[in-house]
C-alpha cells in the first residue's frame, strides 16, 4: 500500500483535510503524510499556528482509523522545541515524524528518538533522504540509531544499488526501509521495485498526491 503525500505548505488546513478525505473515499487510501513547520525554518512555522491547525484538522476529519505521518523538512534546530512538537503529535496519534532537524544534525535526531523511545510511544522518527555518503550511513546505523525508518532517495544517494545497500545496513540494525519518493515521475516505479525486493520493507510507500 501507499501513503498519500501532500507536498505543499500553502494549502489551508481545512482544504488539505478535505482533499485527504476525498483521496480516501475515492481510492481507498488510508495513510497520509502532511507538512509541518517551515522548511529549514530555524524553529519557525510556515505561519503562526499552522502546525497545530493542520494536525488537528486532518486527525479530526480522517478519524482515528487513518495513519498520518508528518514531514518537517528540517524545521527545528532546538531539541526541546522538537520534543514539545512531538508531544502534540503523540496526542493526535501521529504515525511518524520525518526530518525534524536539518538532515546532517544526527545527534539531535538521536536525542529526540531516545526521548520518544523513553516515553514508550508509537510515534517514531524517519530520515535519511538527503544523506549520500555510505560511510555516514554506516556510522549512523551502527552508532547513533537516530530513527526507526530509513528513507534514502535514489536521486540523491547514488541510485537503486546504493539504496539497497542502505536497506541492508538498516536491516542489520533493526531499522525498516521506506525509500523517499517525492515526485510523480519514475521514482515511484523504482521505489516499488526496491520495496518488492526487500524483506526489510516498511508497511507503506510514499506517493505524491496533493
């Protein structure tokens, strides 16, 4: 199955929630991902209160039966702020939090994932879409454990062969594989093949829809 991804931060929360409900009703999609925060925003929101409004509106309209993940695109610099956002996400039964910090700040990912693990919550982190260095992948998989889902992007990491190597590193360290598939081009086809080939595949595949 796929999860439907929204790629816009400009759409109003009520309109976004309505579009996700329409996708569910028309196509049977029961998992989604929406944007929160401001891309590489140093802790700012796209506009004041947007993150809270988007999460609340989508959960209210979709109900508890749908999975909702969120993507921050490196919105936060401060771990304590990210923890406060994570508590809001936990309250709304959010599935996962993707890229809460700028992609190279792996120690911060580790601290936030430790916080979530300590709370024994179902919310977890996902990341890795912009990392292209295999030696860094080896380091973060074996030493830091910064997330529960690895999301290499074949357009950045070096292609499908490298993505499968990252999948292997992830599997060896108990981390699931869900490659990044942000565009409606050939990338979803590649990701379908990767997920079909992987015994370590996560439950859903990303598909840009809104």
